């Protein structure tokens, strides 16, 4: 076959054929169909390969002079190996070299991929084995200061989180089939990584909680933007008194083999107790108040991550989310019930080390961002086995990220971030989820003490406060009666068209194509300009299809009914180019075998 190189990102045919897309839709989306797909399938049926995934940066290789290392990607199969879970790391290439072509992920040569398993066969409470490992994975960064990015995989089902140290040893293929056994880490082999878990008063493993519901990078102790070290945040939505919380593990400049596994017990307040030199704990709001600044927590820690320097003061800020917090201060559209969901934007310059009681934060230290009605702001929409997956907030399901930094997505002067509410259909079910873009500042000033995300509010005689000055609410015009899920996964701080400006990617696994088939879709919104001109009104509501028609966004469709195309997304420089590539997960494809479709920048595609 003749090869030709495409400098534009090319979408494999697996995401096009059989979807009912018209020629005009293809042209509008700038998609070129090719005869050979770039996709990787799971190893076995019902592994749910691609249910979660993330780029993990320079995990197995790093830049050195003229050598620009490609970024690695981790893809999980949480139901693999008897539901213990498997994580696959596919190594990036450099200089535009294509990745190894395989039919399924188990066929990679040892020097091109890494398989992470747990060999302990006892899968029952009280054992040290894993259960559905990988329901939460995130790009973290360098925790131990060796210049390589590290991998964090977690599962709240057995309350375990693992840090796998990055380094060049992963590419040697020296181990048989190049795999890591988490059981070795359980038994103290810190050369591979460490385990963080919660234990009861007797020191035995706690396997009935929610520790590990979310993991994310955070600049907590290492909050200065110039500081390359990162800290690790671990959400526990059961936390203190069943109201949630988050454990912070500080990054530290020391070799991996000098670290030790970390067991965490509760103190007499019911908080997880972390030694001051090791980390900190974020405590939830325990009592209700009458004002909007202190909503009662129920699931604090469902999402937690760094979102960049939002107020321009030189310190990185972070977001911690409770999708079920009850906002007593503002009644909502949903039959007059209280608002659901609060995201706390904590400013890195205000509070960056030691234990934190979320109730103590004042208006100079944090902004509280409130969902309205049954929004479940920041809550993931669950994945299961039904065609209506991802249509409701489900606290126990895989966590693909509903918050993301956006960097210079809107302009070069101030950073922005996004938070989604994929289960927000509104009282009239006229929408199928919302993605909120929040504008930052460049002068060091803070956002308001409370920000109400009420642009989509439909209650009569209600005075809305959110406007285009604060940001935007992006929605799909598929009505909620056709299932929610828009914004199930969102991803920013990536450059998919090589223009130097950050783009925003939105997954919608329940999207219905032009033929009326539920196949899923992924939207890419090009960054670098204000979206004010595309808003329906001053309140900042934007129809995603308006952006597609105006050429500001592109849409990519799944192929098969109910495959859940877009349930997970990842992007990075997989082949060492400055332009990022995109990976899209379809975990229900082929009887839940699952697959991941790649759109590779400057990839040589067979003609």
C-alpha cells in the first residue's frame, strides 16, 4: 500500500462508518476517512477495556537535547482478570514514529507496552488483592522528583491507591512480558512504587469505604507555579462522618526505593490522620448553614485536581468537588428544592499546607461554585451494562474527570478551567448535560466568594447572576429524554491543531447521530478566542452545534450502537510531535471487550 503523511490530525474510519454522517458533516468537521483504522481492542470480552484512561506524560522516557520523548498513555480494563482490573501502559514514540500496530492490547512487544496486574487470586474483603482497579486514573506528574512522570491508579472498591514510579527501566523489556505485579508493591518492593490504603484501628485493610474515589495532581505544599514537584490528592467521599474529604500526599525529592507503603488510620475526630511530614487532610463541612458560603457536604472529594493559576498571582489553584452538597442559600428550579453540587476553588497562595477544614475558608481563600437544582455539579455519570448508561449521577462508577484546567483556551492573558454536570437535564429535560467554562483573572484578584451556575435556570421570577463575564455554559440540543451524558469526560490543556493554543475536548457517550442511532460522540472546541459571539444571550449559554456549524468546533462520531464512544478521552504528544493526538474510548464495543480509537498527529496512514 502507498503511504502518505497527513499533517492534520486524521480520524480512523472506525469512528465514521455506519454512523449516518452526511458528506457536508464530514467537510464541516474536517474529517478525512481512511480505509485502515488506528484502533486497539481489549484482550477479552467483558474486560471493559478503555473504560478509563489518561495520558501520563514522560513516564518511560524524557526529553534529552534534540530527543523529544513521546508521551505514554495508560488504558484500563477494570473488569479484566476476574474483575481485579488490569492497566496497560502504551509507550509513546519519538520523531513521529508510529506506534506498533496490533489487533488487541495484549499483542504489544515488551519494549512497547507495560501490563500492570495483581497476582493474588483471593478476591474477597480483607485480602490485599485489588478489585476493579483502575476505575480512577489521572495524569499526575513527577511526585518523587526524578524528572520522570509517575502513574497513579486507584479503586475505591478495596480502598487502594498505587503510585508506579516512572523511569527508563520500563522500556527494557527485562521482565517477562514486561509487567508489574501490584502484589510485589503490597509486599514492600518500593523500587516499583508504593501503595496507599486506609486501615482500621487494628491495622487491617479497610475494604468497605470510598478511599480512592478520585485521584488527581494538586499543588498543595508545592503550590508555586514554577515548582515542578506535584502533590497527590486522593478523594474519599465517605471521609469524615460519611461526608467526604481528601487525603494529600506530598511530593518529595527522594528516590523511589526510599519511599514506603502508607497506611492511614482515623483520628478521634473521624478524620484520616496523616503525619505532617507526609501529607495533609481536607475536612468536609459538617453542619448546615443558612447562607450560600457554607453548604452542607455529602460527597466531598468526588473530584479533586489542580486547575492552574486562575487569578494570576503566580500560585497554582485547585478544585475539590462535592456533587451532592446541599446549598441552603438559594432555592432552585427543581420543585423548589435546594441546589445540588458545590466546587471549591481554593487559591494556592491562601492555603497550601497543613490540614484544612473546608468550612474555615473565607472569601479571600476560596470561591464556592454552586450547581442549581438536580445538577450534581462535577459528578460523573455512571457506566454499566444498559443502553442508558451515563444518564444519572452515580458515585460508585468509573471516574473519567469532570474538571479540567484550560490554560489559555480563551485568551493569552488569563487561565480558565471547566467543570461539567453530565447528569443535569433540567426540570424540563430540555438538555442532556452541561459543561461550564469559568474565566480566570490576570491581576491577582479573586473570583466572587460564591458563584452560582444559574445560566440554564428556568424557574420563574428568578434573577440570574451568571453571565458571559463569568464564563459559559455549553450544552447539546439533544433533549434529556434522549439520555444525558454530555460532558461525562472533559479534557483541556491540549493542543490538537498545532496552533499553540489550548483546546477543549468533551465526551458525550450517549450522543445520537443523524440516523437516530445512539453511538456516542466527541467534540473538540478550538481554543484561542472569546466565545462571547456564539452565546445565545448575555447569560452565556452556548449550543455545541452552533460552534460546530461556525467552524469553532469539530464533532467525531462513534460507529456502533451503544458502544459508548467518548466515555473516556485522553490526549498528548504520543509520537513526540508538539501537536497533540487524541484517544477515544468505547468500553462497550464488541460485547464489552472495548476499544480505543486514536487520531494521531502527522501519522502515516495507508492510502
